[in-house]
C-alpha cells in the first residue's frame, strides 16, 4: 500500500512539474528595444525595433 501511495505522489509531482511552461515575451527571447537602448547607451530605440529597420 505504501508503494502505491508513493508512486501516485511521484506521478502527481512529475505531472505538475512537466505541465509548467516558461513563457517569454515575443521576438524569440530578445530584449525590448527600450532596454537595448539603455544597455548600449544610444539616443534612440529605433535601431533596435524590428519594425523600424529598413
């Protein structure tokens, strides 16, 4: 009986860990343009915004 309870507890724990999903912002994990601007010390975030590149 103890082995069945242990197995069920392990199963529930495993399922709860596997079901967790880490989500990031879009752009495949890239940092937002405003943060990139701060890091690189530029005046404008325009070069870091994907929609603003020509």
